C-alpha cells in the first residue's frame, strides 16, 4: 500500500514551508534583531503546528486505508490479488481503497489509492450499484463488464467491491460474427422484355454478357456466391461486411449498370432487394423479396434494404421504365371483376383534398362498376376537394347518382362492401380513414412510387409508377372490363381531366400508353373543349398564383416561393404556381410552401426531370414522383419548412456528388 499511496506533494509542501521559514528568519535577523526576537518564536510555532497538522491528516488517511486493507482476510486478499480478473474496492465516496494486481496492470494510470473510480467507469458509483447485472464500459481499446458486489449485513457498510471482466475478445468475436452473417441479395433487370423487345439476338446476347460480367465482378470482390435464376433475375448470398462496403460506396453498381446501353440509346437499370439482420438465410431471403417489391414499386433503378427495423433506399435517380405489355393490366382487371362480383356494393375514394386525378379515377371506376350491375359510389368530400368544378360538372350532367358523402358512406358501408382506394396508397392521407379501418376487402390503384407506409391489407395492390396518373391506369383497366368499360362521355371526360392535370397537358411523364389512354377516352366521347374548361381559374386564384410566383427566389437552380396566408384558393394556386415557375430560365425544380390552414403547411414540388423531387420530398416525410411530389407539415412555421427544404436540397446535391 505504501508504494501506491502518493504523498510526494505533502513532502514538497513541508520542505517548502521550512525553507521559507528559514529564509524569512535570516532576512528578519539581518534587518532587525528586535523584530527577529519577536517573530521568530511565533513563526516557529505556526510552521511547526502547520507541518504537524498536515502530517496528522495524512497519517489518518493512511490509517483509514490501512484499516480497510486489514479488514480483508489474509487468505482472501492473497487469492483476490492474483485472480485473473480486475478487482477494486471503493468507499462510499467512490475512492479506490484497494485493488489487485490485474486491476493495476489494466488501469495503470488510474490505479492510485484515493483516486475516483468514476474516472475509469465514466459512471457514478450509485449507477453501478442500482442495476442488477452489469454495466459495460470501454477503457482505451478494451471492453469490460463491471459487476458491483455490495457488502452483507454483517460486513462494513462503507465499502463496495467492483469486478472488471475483460470481454474484448468476446466483443471482437461478436463483431466478426455480425460481419460474417449471410445476406441474401436479389438482382432484377428492370423491364427486361421492353428493354430487349426491339433488339436482335446478337445485341441481346452482347448486353446480357455485360450485365452478367458486371454482377460477377461485384461478387468476385466478396466471398459470396451468385446464381442466375432466369434471364432477368439473379440470386446472391454475401457476408454482411460486403453489404456495408457497398452502402459506403453509394451502391455504385447501379451507376455501372446504367452505363450499359441497349442499341446505344436505352440504359440498363437494376433493382436490388437486400435482406439484412435476419435470423436465418430463409428469413433473409424473405426480407430480400420484400425489399425488391419495394424497389420495383418505387420505379426500379434502386437498391432497397429490408431489416427488422424497416427499409432503406439507395439510388432511384432515373425515370421509371414504361412497360409496353398489358398482360399485368389484364390480370388485374380479371381479379377486380371477381372481387366486385363477390361484394354487395363498392365504394371508391381518393386522397385527402382530392384533385382532378383522384376524382376522375373514382368517377371512371364507379361508372364502370355500375355497368357490371353493382351499386358503386365515388366518395367525395365536397368541402375539401380541389376538383369542385369537375364535381359540379358531373353532378349537373348525371344528376350526381355516382357520388356519396363521407358521412353517408360511413353509415352505409357494410361487412361485404368493397373499398377501392385510388391515387394514393398511404393510409394516413386517404379521404375517409374510417372506411379503410372498417373494410375487410380493399383494392389499391395508384401511380405513385411505393412508400414504406402503405396499405398492407389490400387483396389487389396495383401500383404502376411509370404511369402518368391514376386515371391512365383506370382507363387501361376499362379496356378489359368488356361492355362495362364503355362508360359515358362525361365520365370519360373526368378521366381525361385527371390525365391532363398530372401530365401538365401531356408534357410531363407522358409515355406511349398515356396517349393510348387519351385516345381510348376520346373514342368514348370525351370532349377536349369541355375538359379544358374544367381547368379555368377564378380571378382570385390567378391573382394568388401570380403573387406566389412574384415572391420566388432561386436557390441552387431551385425556385422557392412561400405563402404564409390562409386563403380559400391556396390549394389550387400553390401547385399551379410551382408549375409556372418551371418556365423560368435555369430553374431545374420549383417548390411552393403554402399555408393551407392554421396548423398545416403544404409543400408542392415540381421539376422537368433534371432534379428528382421525389427524393427531396421523401427526406422531408413526403413522397411522389421524380417530377411531381409533395409533403405536409403540422405545427410549424413557413420559415422553418423553408430552412428544412434548403437543407434537403443541399443533401440531394451532396448525394449526387459523393
């Protein structure tokens, strides 16, 4: 104990005190003999008393630690001293009063009698004592489990024994086990049939060899295995360590795949599903399938990672590839007819604050289902819809027999009723959440990229992210419903209005199938002049839109405008203002932040394709498409949303440059 009780400071202090006293006496003797005779005795007595007091206090402390040491049985002390386990005894003040050799070797700098144990544990003694079991600490590069052993009834109450078990090797083994955990990956070539539909066999063989080599090179950098399941799908099993490396590398394999072109004009894209943190390979495969489904539902060209905590996404910077085959549409139409025939009645609703696309899809489906002989209703909230002009137009032309209010729908919805949700698959923003909660049979028809938070109990889940609008998907379904698909001209105009809204008059996200759908509606009697009239704005809406555009500023090629006043036509004016701002030179994306109620703010995002606004909106809790997206915020300010939007734009550019 003497070797560890460091009293060098005390010795120095006493020596310094004696030297100071001697120097002072000599100085005083030379200055004045009388003063020397007066102060010399006083100084000697004071200095002696001080030195004696310091020695006494030190001796008492030493005796205290010696007493604690003596209380430990000799045999126990010998056995504990040489145990291959760090042992320390501390008093109620957290001070070290005894420790063994193993502790001294592991904590050389802090193994000092009287030193606080908290310097090592970084935790107060009370914390160590209150928990049953142990705490894990890290000291330098080692890990320890710290156990506290309190004394019994017959033992001293002011000392506690702590055990420090070195678990560094265990932690290293656990880390290695996690890194060596097998992870299943599924690779799919997006839209394989459309990609190679017009290619010669030699061109197809050339491109598929490049894709095969790309994946083989990727796997060769790991200790995993790769198997080709069919012409468009691959399975791989790799260790977790390589998945982490792939993520750190920003999943560059997606960029490498995009560099491969078919006929020097169409880029190859991959969708990747990855299952991490699974308990078995079978569970990892199930995770990978779910992740791949999410990646494909979001438009492909991305990697989705499923863990037990949710999903992560990487990539997704390109547009969805349009499918030319309509086999899936025919199958969905057949399943939809079967679900309708097995139901007593059908209710169709869109998203909250429904627009022309949501209302048009509801009306088109309701009209077709009526022709199948079932009662069907488009559930529209007239107080909140942004397509009131379309609602009034249909109500006037067809006496409103297709419509029902949310309150009537909730009252009449039965156990055997079928619910169809269009233009959204997010349960949080459906127009009437109570219907979704009560429905046992749900069909989802949407064109937005699949979100993590989606309706998960649907008997039919039909999402086509390449489609321009929900109305386009409904129009395609009508063509496989036989005579039921021959809806009225007014209902066809409602569908055409939805397509024109989401394509901005056939300029954005418009594919071959979009024009085919428009042509089919024209055959059904849709009048483009009548549809154009549905887009007419009031003077007030036009004024609000102009004010929003005038307030815009440009940030990193993004036009940002904000409106903090709650106005009647704001829900209509804000998205239109975002569309108009895309016409400004050098503006690649437009964002309008508008207060739609006292506690709600809406973000409208638009682009021409150079910037993926979906990724920006998703980072803010929203979603949508590459060229059209949005998000909603509650209990915040327009200034705060603007700041968060700029941060999201910065992160988007950083992800592109990394």
